[in-house]
């Protein structure tokens, strides 16, 4: 069995099963097995696979065919130019979430105290900490998620303090200059329509937020107004078609409200500043 044959067979199996990007997925899984970059596969197509790599490759293909996301198989996902470890205990970071980091860096580059609420893998907290060169605080209700995030921070060299709590309940008033969050925002009534990879494998705690997907936003706005210092910024990722509903929750304490669209043109981030 050569590398080229393995790629072809894996691609065909994935394509027949309706898995998206079958060729790329087969290559990523084979790279993971061999501990090589994709360029190696194409420069050594006739290299023979050993028995053990072939067994592992077959197992990973089977897991993907069963709906397990590729990122959970390889335990890797790139975010903001860095590689993060991910497990089924954390949400897989999406490219859209990079807009949260970009918006926070643009609006609050001088923030001295920062909190990432519901940090998951730590992608936002670690990215902000490294980009700004400052310590960041991060919270999550899941101890398992904090364990993954702490490992990512240590490996990438970010100074992040992790606190296990529900949203911001561990903090006193007026603690931060910047609050960022990618909260759960999927309506529970939409669960059945989600892709199998999401519905069956990603953590429910990080996905769902009540019948309309707005429960976490309601709490974040109230707690954000309590823990932000006057003039501090709140930057939140938005779910699909939720911009108007979340913006309507903002009362007169919030100023300089801004919506940031993703590359598809959908409002993806809401930013607002607490009145001085």
C-alpha cells in the first residue's frame, strides 16, 4: 500500500459517505498518522505504508465516517495563526471567531485587564494575551475545558489565569477593561437540524442557550455591566440572525454599539462600550 493509493482509497470512502472535502480530509488524516506535512505526501507518492500506519489510518477513516470531526481525531485546530489542541471537551474554534479577536484588538488595544468568558479551548484568551503581550483572565464552567485551555496557554507561552465559574460569578464589580466571549447561542429547537458532527460530538454546554439561543446573552449583558469598568468594552460573537435581538437587549448604559460582519456578510460580532 503506497501513500498515493492510501490517499485515493481514503478519499473515495469519504466521498461515497458524503463527507465534505474528502480529499483534504484523507490527506490530513494520513499526515497525522505519518507525522508529516501535506507536501510530503505529494513528494513521496510511491512510498510504502507500513502495517501499523495503515491500521491507524483505517481506524481514523472509520471514526470520520462515523461522524467524528477531523479536529477531534487529530486533536488540532488552527486559530489566528496558531495551532490549538482540541478534544471533545471543547468547542472546535471556527474561523469566524477570529473576528472577535480582531475587533477586540482594534477597539481596546490599551486594555490592561481582560476576561474571556466561556473560554473553551482558550483560543480567544491565548490569542489576545499573545497579541497584546499581557495577562488575561479566562473562565469556564467545565473543568475539562479549562484543562485543555491551560495546556494550550502553557504550550504557546500565554499568561492566562483560569477560573472555574459560571460566566462571571467569581468576580467583584468593576474588574475589567475588556470582556470578550463566544457564548453558547444555538436555540435548542434547532438541535435536530445541526450537522451530525456538531450534534453528536461537540459539547452541549458550549452550544445551546435556551429555546431561542439568547439565554447566555441576557446574562452576559447584565454581568458585563457589573464587572466592566466605566468606558470598558464588551465584544461578543453572535449567532446567525441574532444581531437584532441581542442589540435590542442593550440599555442606555451601553454606548458606541458596533456590529461586525463576517466574510459572508452576516453580523458576527457585537461590540459595545459601557458608559463612562
